């Protein structure tokens, strides 16, 4: 691993690519081998960004929430194919009695959008709307990314299995044992430490996703808009939102802590002599459950039990490599450019967090060039 090249690319992100504040954390064999932090927490450049600066990580939160569900299943010795309605009886309405936790975790449940208008802040109302919602596609006919509803579905599963919210479960089972600065619902005493997130300054790419997103009648548009609220980047900077628990898109973390969590996954589910996941559960994270055209993201995607995978051709060649060359790697991007993944084959974990967003929902060159450098053979 050419650390000097990684440092150079990171510096170039600030000099040439418009980065404001960012952190990189790279781990191998359970040890952090690269930790970089630079820039500013605010647009006025009055608050320096350090390795302890937390920032919104958007959809990377989905990976943390998925880990909580898998941990619950592991503790209760329940299979991934457990039907959701077995633990949440109301969920069986509108033809959903057969949907499994595996299907929910891999974005196959067909509940990417809600027909009834409900607020992101009204948890009980969202859960009631999900219980009564009919799927947007027939069971077994494909998958589509669940941008917002995913977090509520997983939160309710954890509440039914574990008796506490997913934010509390995350803190109790991962934050405290691992000493993480990663939250699903920020403590109020940490509010002043968080970097301000800024919207992208350039136009989004002219692709099928943006065409669908711009069509108010499309599933893509509806999926990213329900539950309603918090549709501007600036709204995500308020204390009300930072302290709320939004397991699909509201997590806040430092780069090093995010890297450490994924390093535990890359290290076979163990860190510092403490085992969090069995090898069987790690296999569920590694194993692709669905791959193909995504009805919401309008491109090829693949998912394991709660984590995004790089889609691959039938011959095993990756169609898109966000998480390095290994087919066993799994992770999750966050809107605007953040990304984290675990590579159990090479025992590598990577996290990139920043506060200047770029257009799109998948990682961009700021992180992808660095990921390529990690795996470059010299």
C-alpha cells in the first residue's frame, strides 16, 4: 500500500477537486494503517477539521442498521428467512405475509415508497403506513433501493426482536464496546462538534437515474420523497435532525470510527479480542442475494443481507468496482461522496467522509482513486 501516494491524492482533492473538509481511514488486519484528516468544518473556514470531526454519513447508516438486525438474528438464533410478519404481525397486511427479513435487507420487499403521506419525524405513523402498504412490485420480481423506508423497516424489526430502538441497540452493542464516535441519533452534548454538510455545487449527471428522479410520477422520485420532509441538505444540519434517529440516512461519524467498525467486519467479526459476529453472519454480509437492474436507482446494483455489493457479470468480472477488486467485499455509499466498505479477503477496511457533497448517490473520483491506489500492485 503506497501511503505517500494516498496522501498525495487526498491533498489533491483539496487543491483541485473542491474538497472542504474530509477524513480517510484505512485498516488492515484489525489495525489502522492510514488516518488522514484535513480542511474545514464550515464554509467560512473558521473551524479546522480534525480526525475527531464527525459528519453526516447519509446512507452509510443503512450498513450500521443492517448490522444491528443481523446481530439481533444471531443472538436469537433466527434464520435470515424468518418472515417479518412472524415478529411484526401487522406487517402481513396487503399481501406481505410471506416477505422475509432477507428480502427486506436486500431491497426486495417492494416497499420503497409510501402511498400515504407521512412525516419522517412521526415514527409510529410511518410504521403504520408501512404495515398497510402494498408492495410496489410482485414478490420475487426483482429489487429496488429503499432510500428512506429501509431504516424504518429495520428499526421496527430491531424493536420487535430486541425491545429497543435501533439507535439504542447500535450504541449498546457497538459504540460502547468498540469506543466509536458513530451515532444513529447524536447526543446533544456533541452537537457543537459536527461539521456542516454542504450541497453539491455542480449539476448532476444526465443519466437514467436523474431522469427518473425528476419525474414526479416515477417510483424513483416517490422513493426518495417518502416519508416526506428533510429534502434539502441544509435541513440536515439542524439540531433536531442530528439528534433524531434516522437509520437509513441520518448517521453521524468520524472517519476513523467508521473505518474501525468496518475493520471489525473485515477481520471476521472480531476486534481487540471481542467477537461481535460469527463467521456465518459475516458470510451473510458477503453473499450476494440479489443482482440486476434496480427499479429505483435505474442501474445495475447488487445487495447482500443489508450491504451493497459490486454487481458482476456472469464470469465474475465486476461491472462497477466501488469496493475494490475482491468479490467478497461489501459496503455502503452515502449521498454526495462518502463511502465505507469491508474486504474480508484482504482484511482491508476503508472509510471516506466529507462535508462538501458532489452530485449523485454513488462514490466519485475523490474516493475511488484512493481505493484504486490501495489495491495497486507495484
